[in-house]
């Protein structure tokens, strides 16, 4: 049995999509990172980095953190969505998401309505976010999917971030290539199932934000007494 530990974040959603696409049996265990569950010794034994997602597979047995590593593992386990003929093209776009899209989109969203004095951070991350959007639009103007002709784990990795971006920056990513690609993925039955589950998880996350104490929020955002340096 596979167990996925996570919340409703894009990095968890990409793994949900992969599990549904691969029709693998799995169970989901919510880790309430808003209220600090990721700091427990039990969770740190699974993820030394204290982040979600984490995947545990009894078949290995193996436990993995980092969503990119998890996607590669699942694709290789099932023998799907990482084609031999385009393996390294898929992996380079997966790494592009991990090293660029995820961190930069996340910071752009975080600082979009930041406190006074964050104008530089807001401009810096928005500029890089839009540059990455342009890279994606160019790629999808010349290829059907990020890895080429075939849908792959690269698309599963990128898609949840563009879905999240549309909530906060509706005009970003509205080009014809991205729109075509996003519509095609949104219509996939496995993606519909994964997003339905993710939306329910996100609703629980929203409740945790409402219930969190100021200290718990400071710890979650790494600010106040938890800021370093």
C-alpha cells in the first residue's frame, strides 16, 4: 500500500494526479502543516526536511520526500509517463518546475499583498514569475506537452502551479499555448478525480488557517520569534 502525506498545496496535488493517472492503490494522510504537525518527531522521521509531500510505499519498502523524486519513482514503478525516448527532455522540464516555477510562483503569490516595505520583493518575484510564464508559453507553442508529444510527469508537476497561479494572477498564463495545454489536462478523468480530492483537502487547510493561533501562524511563515538571521 502507498501512503501519501500532505496538504492541499500544489506540490502535493502533483503527486495526487500521478497516483490517479497510474491507478495505484493509495491512502492519503493529511499533515496539518498550518498547525505544526510537520514538526512532530514522527513526521520528521519520514521527512527530515519537515515538508510535504511524503510518500511511503510498503512494496519497497521506501519512503521519499521531495515531489520531483516521488514523481520519478512512481513513473518508474508503473512504467508510464517517463518515456525512454524523451526521458531527459521530461526530466529537464520537471527540474525547471522544481527549481523555478515552484519557488518563484510561490514567492510571487506570497508577496503579492505583502506588508509595507516589501515592494522590492513583490517586483522581483513577479518579474521572475512572468519570465517563467513566457518560457512555458514558448515551449507549449512548439510542443504539445512539456516533454514533447506525450503527456508526462513534467506536465503533472507544472499543472498544479499554473492552476494555483490563476487564482492570484488571472491574466498570467492566459496565452494560447498554455490555455490549450491547461484545458487538455483539466479534462483528463484522473486529473478531475485528483482535483476533487485536493479541493476537499484545501478546505480543511482553510479551516486550520482560521483556527491557528498567532504563534502557530508565525511558525508556519517563519516570522516573528521564528525568524532567523
